[in-house]
C-alpha cells in the first residue's frame, strides 16, 4: 500500500475509532436533535463532568462535533450529520445478523 493510501485509511480509522464507544454514539445521536452543553449531557448520560468532556473532546478532535460559546456556556453540535448514515448502516448489519441467527435457530428447532 502506498503512503498516501495508508494515510487515508488511517484517517478513516481515526474517525471510526472516535465513534467506537457507547457514550460517544449516544452523544452523536443526541446532537442530531439539537445542541447541548456538557451539563445537559452529563445529566442524560449519568457520568461525571470530566468523563463527558473527554468524550466530547474525542468527537471534536475527530471532526464530528464542534462547539460554540453562547455567553458563558459552550454548546456542542454535530458538525457532520452524514455520520448518521454510517450509524444507520451499522444498524442494518445488526438487523441482518439477528435475522440470520433467527433463521439458524428456527432450522435447529425443526
């Protein structure tokens, strides 16, 4: 693999890695609805402030989320809503896998 191609795949992997945590997936889904500040997300997630802040930093560093100061509060929003298409694709894979397992199970019961 040439270096440019390798760099492209590494960049893609970094974005996917940023999503590879249940809390970050939750944050992305919440931010599709509206902007939230850290305190609001802390309340919904039930984790401490520093943990949620670290998750937001990971999402921000990957380019998925950006922030905007409004007065003394920082609000986060989904910078790239197209990432929801990827999440939808993941859910489709989950559904196909579940259907295949049900088919195997029904065959075993015969």
